[in-house]
């Protein structure tokens, strides 16, 4: 009996009639040969057979889609014609690549459109394309020298990816994607022809994509100077023309230009809405200037001044200009004290005499050289090369004139791994100190070395008499690691003169003083000064945890950017910081290029990041770059592939450091036995790098 009652009773129902209808419906679900059955509410639903058909159809679609995408990827074509000839193996709607016929790209993507391959418009960039794209922006190096770059968490709510901030942490310049944002620009003197700008909300001005090239000529014509040179002008920072006239000044969050000239139009003030044009360098400053009465610039520090039409000072006179530049006239001489000759300075203007040295050795032959005093010493302990020392007249802290024949390595895990510095010590005979730390970013290295110290203020405004205190801002400083990871080991140093440990848990920065004492008031941010202690070891040499405060006077090797390689401007800024922190007048510095990993072949985004960062640093410091005959250390490492190993051959074709010289996807092997492919390893990867650096030392005459 297959009668249905179709009561329409809502569920749940214990009616025998509904039970009868459910049993019949379930029988149809299991056994019907139709694709659907009718439930007791009259709704059509899938039977077992119907559901099976739908799943089979979905599976076929997934397989077909995978075939569409995967089959072309397994094939490579040298020309478009070769790809078209193999059209049978490229499904309709699928894409593939063929080798670019010129240097504009590595490969060109095409799609099968009804049996004909047509360009999609997408290309894999070539190294030449990347280099050419980088080159026009090299003048931006001037900006980085005058700027401090902050980690993203300090402006994470602003919506930008990178930013330059003033001392009050107000954003002056920021990047979001390929767009650069400047704060309000007050008219300046720029001849224009390929510069596009538009007013956004508020005072921001957008310069999009390639149009950033418009400010390149301006930067090429600019010189960024020390703040002391324009301290009386009222600006926080400034750019000067060749004759030292201020052409751009930054005050707070506003960038001031004198005047912008576009064709026959002159745009002044902050009211311009669009400027198109700017490949010419800056026009000369106006011949006609306005001389103001002193009360109009009474707060500027000038006794007279000339200004542009919008009252920007372009020429001035200070009272100090009427004297001998304010620099005291000193005589350096030696005099016997306690049985040893010591160095003294005599100020001819005031009659004041200052003792420079106080040693148990003879300090002789002093001479004043500008703002420095240089002398000779016969001391033996920690003797500087040739016994020559110097100090600045306004500081009196002595340093070696020439770099000491001692190697100090700074950077990430490729420095921390001991083999490279150990081998370099063997080759040169110079003692090596390892300041490398695995996973450390360029920010952490620069803070630890001293070139870019991290500044903090204790929450509550003081360091307590004992225990720990949370610091602000919450950033890792010398413990800056890849992906902002928590640090398992604190960094010892001092804050506001109090010795203690700096810690980072991934969220908060904490300072714990070593010993109890009086609470110390710290109302403003002060630097955490790291102890000069090695973080890595030299095999059979200097161990980790060794204090070595003379590192700024030695041969320094920097390899810093791999763990924040996508932040190329930050890496550059940190590199500038560590180089400028070095103390010897005769500096000996080597900067090593960062390596791309096995998943960053030529044409990938990761490869582009590495090449961009390396190119920017090389442009800033070509004389310090580890390069011989136009081949840098990364390229030399790639060139040392084993042609008998197929994976190395593939790596070489993709400009990837060879697998046989690494122990994972990135790091140079520490021995042949620890290589990814010991049977194909021609030598330890770290030795390849050490020997290349040694060759650079030889070419420079350092060994």
C-alpha cells in the first residue's frame, strides 16, 4: 500500500499518517531511479542517485579547472610561435608564458582565446627592468639621510604602509601601495613638465605611481644639511641650493617651497590644485627679493633677511656671521704630568686650559685639525694603529685615527652562524667578534650597534626604585626580530644611566633595573644604550657574551636587511645609521648584499624586494659594497653553483643561490656535510662568502 495522507502537519509530528508518509518518502530517497523525490511537505529533494550525479559533475569541473591551470605551467616556450604550435596542450581559457624577445621582461603571459594565443598584458619583470625602475629614484636617498623611519605599529591606524615622521611623530611623507602622500606643500620655485599632483582631503597631496619621478630633478639639485646650519631659520629641516639658500623648509607637518612655476603660470601659497610637468631642475631663486624690517623676522635669529614673495627666508645674516664663525682658537700642546707627556688644549680667546689625556704613557705631537685634536701615543695596551689617536674639541672622547685590524660582524643569522667569520679570521689573521643574531632585523642591529638607538619613556614618567617598568612606545628596539616575534633573551644595557635588562614579549617593552636604588624621573623619551656584547661566537675564538666597546673603531662588516627585506627604505636608513656611528677617521667598512631564497626566483616579488634593497644601499655606498669587478658577493655565490647537479643548474637559471651551498632554502651551509646535497657540495657555502670578502680585503690593501 503506497497511499500518502499529506496531512501538512508541522514537524515534529507523531501522527501515524505522517509516519506512513515519511516511510514512503525515505523509500523513494533510497531506491528511486529518479533524480528527486517528494517529501511529506510536497518539496522536491535529491535522491541518492541525484546527489551522486551532482557530486560527479562538481568533481569533473574541479578536475577540468585544474587541467586548465596546471598543464600550461609544465611547459616552457622560447617564442610565441612555439607556444602556438603546441596549442593542443593549452586548454581554451588557460594561460601560459613565452620568453620575452627583449630585456623589458623575463616572460610574457598569453591566453588561449578560441585556439589563438593572445597577450593578457601581464609580464614577469626582468632584472634589467627592475634595475631601470629603481635607478630614477636614487635621489630619494637624500630624504632617507635626513629622515627617521618608524615601524608600522607606530602608525598602524593611519592606513599607510611606510612613513617618515617628524620628531613629534607627525607624518610628513607616507606610502600606501604605489601612491606617495606629502603633507601640505606651500608654493616653491620648480619648473614643471611631467609632474601630476592633486589635492586630497585636508592638506594631503597625492603623487601617483610613476609621476613620483617629478620630484627627482628637485632632489638631484638638493643638498640636505645638518640642523645646526639652519637652526636660526625656524625650520625643523631644510634643503639648500648650491649657494646655501634655503629652497625647501620643513616646519612641523608643512613642507615649504618658494614658488612653483608651470609654464607661464606662477602658483603660490597653498591654493594650487593641479600641477603637471616637472622634469626640469629647480629654477634659480628670484633675482628680485624683498628686504623686510627686523620686527618681521624678530623671532628667527636673523639681524637682516631677504625673503621670497610668500615670506620664506632665502638669504639672511646672523650676528655670528660678523665674527670668526664662533669657533674658539685653540692651541694643542703636550706637557709632562706624573712622569708622562700628556695632551692639553689652550683656548686663546678665554685663557682656559683643558687636559685631554690622562694615561700612563707618553702622549705627544698634538695638532689641531679643524674641530679635532690628533696626537701620537707610545701606549701598548689596546694600541691604535701607528699609535695615533684623536678627539673632537667639544667632546674629548679619544678614538683611533685608523680602523683597528680587528673584524666585527653585525647582522642576522648569516652572520650569527659562525663559519663565515671564523674562516675570515683564519684567512686574515685578524681577531673576529660576532655581533650577529638570528632573526634580527636591520632595526634591531642598528639599535644594538648604536647607529639608530631606540628611545623610550617609562610609563608613569619614572624608573621605580626596584623591579620592572613598562616602556612607551611599545616597540622591540634592539630586540626587533622577524615578524615582530617575542625575544626569549633580554638585552642588557642602560636607560637614563640605570643599568638593567630590556625585554620584549611581542606586545610590550619592559625595563628591569639590576639593583634597587632611588627612583629616577624620566619625563621624556631617552635612548636605551645596549652593552657592546657579542651575541654570536667564533669557533675556537671569541665566545658570545664578550664585551668589546672598541667595535666602532674596527673593520666592520654589515649584513643586515634579510629579515625586513620588504622595508627597503628602513633597511637603507638603518645602514646609514650604523656607518655614520663608526668612530675612526680612516674607516674600514664592508656592506654585504642580502640573498634571495629558493622560493624567490628572478621575476618574483621577493626577488624584487631583495634587488631593490641591495641597489639602494649600493647607490648610497658604492665604495663600501662587497663587489669585485662589478660582481657582488650574492652574484659570486650564485656563480659558484655545481654544473653537475641539476638543481644547481636550475637555481643558476633563476638567479637563486645554489642548493648545494645551502643547508636550507636560504642560509649558506656551515660545512660540506651539512649541505642540502652533500654529495654535490663543492665547499661550504659560508667559506665561499668568507673567501670573497678576503679577496675584497686584498684588493683594498687591508691585508
